C-alpha cells in the first residue's frame, strides 16, 4: 500500500468546477480544503460539493457560506473527507471574478 501526498488548487468562479477527482484504484483523504478570499473589499460565498463516482449522488460540504474579504475558510480541518475512486470535489463561487482561491492537501492511498 503506497501513500502519496498531493495538492490541488483552483481559482473559483461562479461556474461549477472540479477541484479534485480521486484516481482509479485509489482512496483519497482530503486533509485540508482551504478557501481564501483574495479580494480586499468584497465578501464572496462558496458552495463545495462531494460527488460520488456515479455522478448522481451528491452532498454539500458547504452551501453558500460567506467568505469575508481578506479571509480564509477551512472546510476539512477538523474532520477529514474520504473519497473513493472517481469521487470528486466540486466548487462554485458566488462571483464570477475568481476572487476565491481553493487549495487542498490530499493523501492518496493505493
């Protein structure tokens, strides 16, 4: 069993985007999922969603949670997120500007 640490990052916009998809024959543990608002004056909000490999089963990790300007929101710090093969994390911001940045630290187990 091999353990590999990975990072994923994304400029979040108002269009749903995939931050990370767990590879085949792998289990992944999201250790940290940080959303940073880099705008100096405007609050934005984030929707974060776990999507099962079948594509139809979903669960929100965050739903329109405000991220104040110049601040950070940690979505996985206290409790880890476990992904099975082909599961993914998808993000959608409230603003189209890309003022939110996402960064994830992930442990892949093969």
